[in-house]
C-alpha cells in the first residue's frame, strides 16, 4: 500500500457534503466529455451505497496533485472543472462529514485516512491510501460512498443542468436559455450551476465563457457575481431569434414602464433586440407614455380596433426604435411609422369639383365661408371630396370626414354633400381637429367645439335680430 499526502489538516467549514459530491459528479461528467464515452451513472446499490461511475480512462494517483489541468484548460468549452484542487477538497470534506469513500479504477483502490507527514510524526494530515486494484479490467472510475444521506446526493445533482429537468428554449453559439423553474433562475457554466438569480426571466447555460468569467470561477464555483457573467448572458439573448423566446419577452416588455420587468429587460440593448424580434413575429405597436397622452392618440385607437397589440415602453427605448429595423429588415412599428402607414394604406377616390352634381357644387361652394370662421394660418391647405372613406371604427361604418395631417388637407365623404347641414357640420368638425391638434373625445376638442358652436349661434342670433329690425 502507498500513501499520497493531500497536505490538508482542516477543510473549510462552509463546504458541505453536497458540495463534495458535486465535485465528484463534475469530474465524472468531464471525463465523459473528454473521452466521448457514455454518460456517467449515479445509483444506489442493494447495500445502501451510492455509486458514481464514469467510463473513461480511470483515475490515477497523479490526478491528486494540485496542478492546473492542461487538458481541461485546452477543452474549457467542453468541461466543467478547471483545476485539480476540487477533488482534494472534496475528499477532505467527505472525511470531515464522516462519509466513507472508496475510489476504484484499474490503477488501484483509494481510501482516505489520517497519517503523520513523512519525517514529521507530530503533524497529522489527510492521506489517500492506494492499494492494488481489485479489478484490473475496470473501465473508468467507480466511487463508492457509504454513510451518506440520500438528500445530499439529490442536492448535489441539482447543481447540474443534466439532472435539473430544465426545458430548453433556444441554443446559440454562446450558450442556451431555459425556462425558469420555481422562484430562482440558475446560471450554469458548461452545465454546472455557479449562481442563482431571483428576478431573471430565464435560466442560462453558458457554453462559451469569457476569460473574465473563467477567472471568476472560484474553487467552490458557486455564488459567482453577476458582473462576471452578465456580458455573456447579453450575448446569448442578443443571439436568440425563436418564437418562444419572443413570446416570453413580449410579456415583459410591457412591464418595463411600470418597473415590474425581469432584470434582463433592464439592459437597453436587450430591450431593443426583444422589440426587433417581436416586431417581426407579431402585429405590435410600440408606444411611449407621451404617445398615449399626445395629440396623435387617435392612431392608438385605430391600432387597437384593428387588433394590433399595443406595448408601452420607456421613452428612451421608444426613441431608439425610431431608427432601427427588425430582424426581418422591416421598420419597427412606432407611432410615427404606424401613422404614416395608416394614411398611406387607404386610397381615397377623389372627385373633381366640376364632376359634382349641381346641388353638390352649390353646397361645396360654401366651404370658404366656413373656413373664415377659423384663423387664416393656412393650417388647412385644401378641402377635398372623396367617394370613399376609411372605416371609422371596427364596426365597419365609414367616417364622414378626415383630417389628413400628413398632407394638411381635409377630406369629406361625398354623401355629406346631400345637405348643407351635413357638409358644414363635418367640415367644422375636421377644422377643429386641424387647428387644435386635438382628437375626438378629448377635453381640448370639446372646449373648442363649444366655442365654435357659441360663435355660430351668436352669428345666427345676430342675423335674426338684424332681419327683424329691418322688417
């Protein structure tokens, strides 16, 4: 029997049995990845022992030295572990927790014992006792754990994506996103959980870690700070294009304005990317709070009547969306773009004044008298008659008139020329929109309408008094 000195007197107290088992499982998974052998097994035998078994090359006592593992460094995109110190600490922790461990391979059987350091009888450290192998044909490494709780094994397995049951949403060259289970999101690096987040929308597995993240992976490989992995998470999110991903983000985009969104949506570049995907896949309209309250909110009503999903976003995001295109190359549907498309999507069937019937021309000729009721600031450049008119609402009825702010014109449906009252009423209605910039059913519009009605009533009443006096 040979003894290998681990040079450990006492292991850190915060290492638990589950942490130690986690290291053993990580080593088994790394060996599978490096040798392309079959999946490791974690089973309980009839004796009540837990067996962790891989089918790689088999552990050798040289693996117990405290060196950087060059093979794992060269294959950092495949493996979980990086340094050889994890196994030593795991063995020391199991000994402290009074868990019996036997490690078998074709190179020998290993157990843990306390022994004096060579040449220093008064200094006792942990040693690995190495005996001749009981099975020279053993393929891989077999670790037997006795006097260990089942709950410690299950806790250790939960550190690994492979045993989590997390549902994959989308893969990218930087890593993958998974559906969040429970109240916490997990951050994995090559399948090992290194952190948990309370307010993330997804769980993540980083398969292409940055050098900054690799440096931050301490010996415990838990509780890694967000600053170490946030750049890689953003890269994963910005590389995603899938519909399920977009659907999850759609629900969160609308929460940004009220401060109830998940933390990923605090990153502005992720907000923009989510908007690009959503714009390409769904019929949506992105609005700021100012858009909702502004003078052009009639387009919001039109959008909702047409079944368009309205998403309220912060002003800084709304400003960024004006000049970008979605993942399909189309403009983002902001209020400005929607208004332009709305006006361009409908083709009026204009009628030349000379083609109107005699009684229609007579009524239409009174337009200048009505225009004179309003300031002559040339807000309205022309008044036109159309045979057709865009539907006024989702019920299918046509509007009687429309103020076209883009072209500074009022368009009135031909049917309104049937009576002077209909024509005058519609023209005055649209003139109020033009000169006040207000929309229907707003206080400003109602106040202006009241003033115009009062002004017209005064004119009519004064004319009646004058006529009576003349008579």
